[in-house]
C-alpha cells in the first residue's frame, strides 16, 4: 500500500539487524525504532510506520500486511508464524537466510550470464559494423555489396541492430508474462516442478520451509491443524498450499500426521519416513528442525547447480548465434566470389 519493493540487499541488512535485536530482548517496537533511526535510508520510512502502528496497538503482522508490496511473498507467512509462536527472532533468522540465498543466487546468475551476454553484445556490434562497412565499400566501387542476412549498408546495419534489440525485448516480455500464460503463479509453478532440475530445487525449498514451520509451531504448542496450515502457507509454493485443506481435513478426522501428509501425494517418501519415525517417537519438532537445516543446505546446493546450468544455457545460445553468423557470412562471401562479384 505504501511501499515500493525493497532490494534484496536492504532486506538482508534489515532482517539481520532485527534478528540480533529481538534475540537480545528488545521489543518489536524498539527494534524497528532502531532501524528507523540508524538503518539503511531505504528502510527507515517503513520502519517508522511500523513503530507508529505498533504504538497504536497493532500487531507486527497487521502492519506488514499493509506494507507487503515491499517484501517477497514468503515474509508474511514467516512473520505470522513468528508472532503466533513467540519466535520472531527465529523467523527473522530464516528470512535473513532466505534473502541471503536469493542475493547469492542473483549474483551468481549475473556472474554466469555476464560473459556470454558481453560476447553477444560484441558480436552484434561487430556484425553491424561489417554490414555497414561492406555496404559503404560496395557503394564507393559502384558494385553489388555482399549481403549478410540479406542486409548491407547503413540501413541494413540499423535494421540488424533493431531486430536483435526487438528479439531481446520480446524475450523479456514473454518471461514477465509467463505466469499469465500458464494460468497464474500456481500454473507456472506446476509446470516448473515437472522440469527435473528446476523441480527438485523448488521441491527442496518447499520441504525445507514446511519442516521449519512444523518445528516452530509444534515446538510452541500450537494445535496441530493450525500448525500444519501455517506450515503449508510457509512453503510459498502454490502446489503445496492447495493441498492444505485436504491434509487438515484428514487430521480432523483422526488420521495421523504421516497419513494426512501421505494422502496429499506431494511429499516424497524420504520426508514421510522422517515424519513417521519422529511421530512414533514423539519428536516431530526436533526432527523437523534437523530436516529444515538439512533441506536448506540441500536447496542452496541445488539452486547453485541450477544457476550454473542456466548460465551454461545462455552461453550455448550465444555461441550458437555467433557460429551461425560466422558460417552465414562465410557462405555469402563464397557465393559472392563464385558469382564474380568483387570482394572488399
């Protein structure tokens, strides 16, 4: 309502500071007041509004609901879990970890993609210059120019650059429109989870958050149906969230946690085995804490592999374009020589 989206770096700094301040015993109001005074200038206005609202008697969750445009979707479920369980420091820690992972993922992707994209920009520039120079030389000799992609001269060079920029713009627009093309975020998530490498990374992230939710809620004594609903919400994954009513209904009819989750058909056997053994031993919160830590590390590893694969795909696309262009220019030159056209 009030806020534009905060950058990942700003969110990492803010959640790190809030984690330390809340863990040291400061109240929510005092923690946000410190951020309003000495935090990053980008977060100070938001933190000031939080302080004013909390002083009026509103909860942190109520305040941030009005400010949710400033945050990723996962923030609100974790804040609600933290408030209901009295474990806001742990919630802030998980948000810091999530934002750090997101920041590192973006940095790694930029690093992987930067080289190929610079090569592409250089190739486009060189080809545009070649098209321009070939046309100018042919015009000065009153001869037919060697055409590259059917283009020659200043006009051809301008058309080539415009087409390349148009293709890049179209790719960006299609990427942004992906959720709408597949029936919203839920449809796109379902599609992505069918892709082997992408799907395993998304599944691991969702399972890690679900395990964290069960650990925080059950350890705080929240009723199991409410705990499970909060945990499903915490996954920030539409595929998992849609299964929450089914699992809740099974629990309410007397099924065990293991049976309720198994009926959804979305949890892997290894995770369900952990649920079954910990439920039998009465140690679900402790087991879920260990699972959350393990799955977070596993998600970090798998996302790293995914980012490297994405960078490699971009490199292959750029290399394919450059190779195709070289052969196209070579073929046109050979044809021009064969036709008796003077070269440059």
